[in-house]
C-alpha cells in the first residue's frame, strides 16, 4: 500500500506553470474551469476536443497521459441531459460516463498525476434523502429512477477516486455540484436541463407571440441552482484547499419551486403570456437541496444570485445562435 495522506489538511497550491488538463473543456463546466484558471494566472492548461481524443477509448487516453503527463486534472467531461434524455438512453448514459471516468482517473494514477478533481452531480444522492442533503447520505437508500443510470456512473467515479486514495495514497477528490446553468449550456428543447430549456421555450414563445406556454409536471418540486462560473471557482478553491475521501457538495444552499423558477425565467425574458402545467408529465425528485456547510466551513461561498445569473445565461443564449439550435 502507498503512503497515507493526512486527508482534510490543506495541500500545496497548484503552481502557476503546472501542466493542468481540463477534460471536457468545451462543455459548460469545463469551459468555466478554463476561464477561472486563466483569470487566476495558470498558463499551462492543456485540452483536447472529442475529435482529438475520445475518452471512451482506453488506449487513446493512456497514450495521451503517457505523452503529456499532466500534473493536475479537472475531470469535467460527461454525457449529460435532462429527464427525457436520461430515460431514453439509460445504457448509453451509464456506459459512456463510467468508461470515460475510469479511463481518465486510471491513466492519471498510472502516470503520477499529483491531484485530480472529479465532478459528479447531486443526483448521486438518494431520492428521499434528508434535506438539505449532507455528503454522508450517499448510498443510504435507493436512487431517483429517472436518472439512476447517470447517478450510478457518477458514484462509481467518486468511489474509484476514494479507493485509489485508500489503496495507493493518491490525492484525488470529488465535488458534487447542484443544478448548474450559464455560458455554453445546452439549450436543446427536449434534451437539456430545466433552466436552459425554459430559457429557450420562453424566448421562442415571446418571438412567436404565443398566448400560453405549457410546462411539465406540477411545478411543485424544489430545486437549487448554481451559476457555472461559481462552480468553477469552487473547483479551483477545492483543488488548492481540500484533500479527503468524502465528496464535497457545491451549491448555494437556497432553493425555489420549479413554478417560481419558471415565472422568474419568463420575467427575465419578457414573456407576458399564460403559463400552464401538464400534470401528466413527471416531476422528478420532489426536492434537491444540498447541505453546503462543509464547503462553507472551508471558506468558500457563491457570488452570483439566481436572477442575475439567468440574465447572463439569456445573454449567452442570444449571442450563440448555433448553440441555441442544437
């Protein structure tokens, strides 16, 4: 067994010239991490597009790590989607996410990566977890069925990091963000998450002069939302200030109903028609609020409030017509 690490003790900050690999740099989370790193003065960031490096191909990932030898890794690459996408492609979500994670984490370990941060999702916690959800409730009861495949893959990734720490003394950590939104989001009408889907729906309704918009479910589920640049800031903070086997929740600690969110998005976009609810459609998990006291105790807090963040996200939507169409 490798040497033991004093988990929980502050680690040495990443050197400004250290080679840092951001996996998934073109996605919403990865691109935000790159922005935050560059703003902080890190000048040796490496990345590869999916065309240049398919993370599902083990041999290609191993060759990349053997050649580049990154000292630090932010693992933000993932196959993501909303309720519809998760329910239609269960096997794809499980396989692609699990194989990507295992390939990157294993190759990082084999090639002496100093530290790795794995990004999960709050859907790893049980459907009926205590609210707000503490990190300790992981694997205490069954998962939400609508995104079970994705959750299982993410749990496997964070557990592999933990097991490498325990067996080999590595310094691999995981962060579990709440629902995210912001620049470079996916605005697909059916395969996106709730907030970007609402932005697109109300924008199109406003442009078309529609008298009403119908939304899924009852509007009663409670959700928490974090602006993606705040998550990226938290990731850099954790990389420089945390080491431990247990994951760390990243969120705002604030929640609102989907109905309240919908009304806020409509207001931001300037849609004044009627909002109706199709109660035959699924709501998903009734409540998802993260307990962020652990991260707060470490000294980090979010900066962007929801109303400001939605306005910034809408600006991104308007300025990126190709992304809006995908």
